[in-house]
């Protein structure tokens, strides 16, 4: 059995894979690694790059049905004690996987963990998150982060940056680096493939916690993450809005779900006066939240977790 399987989903991400894989193998330490590239039908030479330059890694070709689907397909081909779901646009800067696995071995109640992340300009990227709810969504809509309101009930992200220097529990962590114990995945279940992209991380972590596992921030490694590398994207903003409704429909009660939807709509309504891509993102997201538009990437027939707005009203009336 391998110690660690590293699953990297690539959807035309070949340009990022070379530095990512270079750093992965350089920071392995004394571990039995299984590095899997889950290739979402890329047309940019992803398979050729991996096979030509990284013979210690392997490629699993997937039908492009989203982030969760590709991670699950990669996971199914592994037998390691731990699985790391890693973004291709990352590089390991500090620490080793050997030390991280040893730390998890010493913490048998931890089912999933994240590490420190930095952006290309050297800033700490907040990865410690709280579960979505209506109150936090209203706080973020009203600018809690901009106003410096950093309590547990004012937003999802932990913005007290000094806390990232020490180990701490969290509700969920960013999907760009999630290392999970195999037993935890077996007891809680893998990623829900009805989430095409976004919200699969809080959903997975919530199910892990309900199965009795802890989710932990372990600052034993630091990675570089090229977050928001493409800039504002109306399509991705709309998809995030849809995924948040999927999460709410799965985990929140009817009244709470409608309050959460209202908070998300308020956030985008207050940003509507912006111009350019931000205004387009606000329009696209509001269309989703008001039940007037379809998600950019859609969902397989019968798989959507979110009813149309008029159906939701009929159910709740």
C-alpha cells in the first residue's frame, strides 16, 4: 500500500503542471507516492507532458463532468493510506509530505487537513473557512471583510492571519489542497459529483464531521497558489452562486435556505453598480439566485440539488 496518493485534476492546465509536479516530487521525502493526473479531456498536451517528463506519475483520462467527478475517478485508482486533492496551479514552497503524513499518523482523529497557502505576491491566502449560513452570508454582503469584522459570525473566511501560524480546527478548508485519510473518505463518502465545481469542499468536510472526524489546519507545509489567476469571471461567479444553492438545498432547512438565498442575492445586488466583468458577474449571479437562469456548466439530468425558484416557492408555501 502507498503512503500518499496525490490527485491533480487538469482541464487544459498543462502550463501549470510542470512546476507543480517538480515541487511535488522534490518535497516527497521518504514516502511511497502515487501521483495521479486526472485529465478532464484536455487538448493542450497534458497527457504528453506528464508521460514525457514525469514517468513516476500517471494519467487517468476522465469525461469532463466536473472537479468532484475527476477527483473521484483518480481516487478510485489508488490504494494509499492518505489522498491529497491538489490543484495544478500550486507549488510546494516549504515542508515535506513525509512530515505531513507523520503528523496525521500522530492525530488519528483528523480526517482531513489543509496547510498554509500564499499568493504569487507573497500574501497569505485565507484557507480556514466556516460553514456557509445565512448570517455569515449577510455579513459578507454588507462588507464585513472590508470593514474588518472578523468574528466567527461575520463571514466564512478566517481573516485573523496570525492564527494560520499554529494548528487549529476549522469547519472546512480550500479544495486547492485537501489531504484526507482513506478511512475518513470511506466513512463519510467521496466528493458529491452533483457539484460540478465549487461547494464540494464544505459539503465533504461537513459529512466528515458528521461521521466523527476532525478537520484541521496544519501549518507544516506552505504552498504557492495562483488563486484567481484568470481574474473576474462572470461564468465562474454564476457557477459559484448555483453551487451555493446546491449546498443550501442539501444541508439547510427551508426557511434558512431562503434566507441564505436572499443574502447571496443582496451581495450581488449591492455590487451591481460596478462596471465591466464585475457588473456582468453580478447580473449572471443574480439570474441564478432568482431562478431565471441555468448554471454555466449545468448538471446531469436528475442530478440537480436546486429546484427552480417557482418550484421552491410552491414547496415552501
